[in-house]
């Protein structure tokens, strides 16, 4: 990026990303029809509603229902990561909470695969790497999801420089080998 954003005040947005898998470990991805990241793929999710005091867990449950029609119980989601991004695309700062649904989702649980947000698709993890993804997702978030599978990570990404800089603030992978 050539723009100097070191002294720029940008809005801060809070959102969730929700990672759903089917019984064959395919992941549900949204081919986005709207900004941010229009034309790219991402997990389902959306912005937290701070005016209502919505929690990140509540937002993940709401967004999963709004975008898929699936009712997820509070015990069926798990916080797997937290990502903060400074000056994403020079437009805002993001605080992203990453949740995984802990049960397999049947394809017929999804009410509609086409919506105003875009098109939902089930994809193998190896297929996701071939998609048009936001740079932060491709280069940082997906590798961290793989590295800390079954565990948790917190990461900060500074998007003000090219290349971006980032660091893992904490993280642990699952010790479950079964």
C-alpha cells in the first residue's frame, strides 16, 4: 500500500466468521456477492450488533441462522480464533472472532444456497486454497486454522504495510490424536 495510514483514524468493526463442516469434512464457503471482499470466498459470518449488546457467540449463532437457516445451539459452537486487523484495505480496523460448529452439518439443513450475500458451496479443504480469497485469509488465517486445528489462536495483522506484518499472540493446538 502506498497510502500512509500511520496517523489515520479509521472505524473499528467487530465481526464473526463461522466454519461449518459436513460429514465428509467439506467446508461451507460463501462466494460473496457484496462487499467486503465481493467476488471472493469466505466462511459465512457477519458484523456484531453492538447496539443490542450482542456477544460474539450470539452473533455466530444469529449469523449461522440468517445465512443458512441452521439453528445452532450454544453448545454446538466453539471459539477457535481471534484476529485483529489494522487498516484492512485502508478502510477500517477489524476484530474477527472465528467460530467452528462442532457437529457435522447435513446439506439438507441449509434452507437456501442462493441469497443476497452470495452463493453457498461445500468445498474440500484442498479446493479452498485454489479459490479467490482475501490475502489475509489465504496467507495468514487459513494456515493458522490448519496449524491450530482443534485448539485456539489469537493473531494481529497490520495491513498498513506491503507486505503485511502479523504475529500470533497466543495459540495452542489440540492434543487429541484420535
